[in-house]
C-alpha cells in the first residue's frame, strides 16, 4: 500500500492534540511530510517530534511545494477560505478543522468548487459522533427541556474581530492562546 504524504498547516492546539499524533500513529497509511507554522521554533520542534522532513513558515510555501498529496488545515479560521482555494487550485485534497470558513457564502462556493473539480474537501466535525453531544441533540429535539446555558471556547486569537458582541452578549470573552507552544520544550 502506498502511503499518503500529508502536510499540516498550523501547529497549534488541535494539530498538537489531535491531528499530528493521529496521523503519526498510522505510518502504514500516512507520512507526515511537511508542516507550515509561522512560529519557526514551534514548527521545528513539531517536525523533530513527529519526524516531519520539511518545515515551512507560510502555508503558501507548503501548498506551492510538491511535498504533499493532501493537507490538514489547522490554521486560524479567518485563513481557511484562502488556504482551501489554494489547495483546490493545485488539486490537493484537504481536511479542514471547523469551521470550514467564516461565511456561508465562502463555504458554499468552496464545496461547489470541490465537487465540480473532483478534489476532496472535508470538514472535521469531531462532535458529530460524540455520544454526549448526540444525547443533547436528541433531548432538545424531543422537547426534553429548554436549553438554558451553552458554553463555547475558541483558541483562535483572531476570531473575535469577526463576531458582533452586541448580538451574542457583552459578557462574551475570547480565549487567546497560541496553542501548546510551551509543551514542545519538554
């Protein structure tokens, strides 16, 4: 079986906790061939930890290289549409962390383009099959009670500027984090 050469764009929390270890754990199917991370030290540390041959400081240089057969997009949400367009331009299949992008118009355009061009594009919705989440959806749908409180946390430092806090409440705060950059020193 031929292994698929995978590039990871973004080395933050979700890449470190989920994608890099999962892909590295399936060496018979995948090779982590490149990572794009603007923090040079973090990119090099992740490359060393996971045996990734090439590091890039920009997602553009990874996409423009011939080192990957597919990409996993773990970059800040505001960059998703640009990155996916570039991957589609080069016929590179992609798995993108949710949200696919910041507007429904961009999402519709990208999925239509993906279908039309025959290049796979998938969004990682990990909670879709989570038992607790499924139960919550069933309870709400069956009228099992009103939903009184919901909490969401984001680690995307740039996302706040796209949200209207007057609509979602003045008490909304945005967690700013660069992922688990400190862990690479361990």
